[in-house]
C-alpha cells in the first residue's frame, strides 16, 4: 500500500471515528469492529513504507490517535451513564 493510499485510509478512518463520537454523544450504540481492522491496516502499512515516506505520515497518524483517544474518553463517560436493569426488580 502506498503512502497516498494510507493517507486516504487515514482520512476515511478519521471520519469513522468522528461519526462514532457523534453517535456516542447521542447515546447510541456503536459497533467499532471495523475500526480495529482499519487501524491495524494503517499501522501495518505505515510500518512497511520506506522510512522517509512513513515519517511523512506521522502528523496524520498522530491526529488519528488523538481522535481515537477522544473516542475512548467519550466511551468511558458514556459507560458511566448507562444503567442496567436489576434482574431482581423485573
């Protein structure tokens, strides 16, 4: 995968992260299965590039990690808002 292909995948993944953050903020359930695969593909692809090409991707990779960190924080806060029914009360 070329550096340009990876840049495109990073933009798509960042969009997926932004959408997930909006859904979490709205109290929706979010399936993050695809996100793990995309992140792994990007990391593996970046690791296979020549050093200079890989370094050129660092700002985009760092931005993606920051977005993932924000999503993780929001998921943690959302988890605290979830209430589960007590089976003894049903």
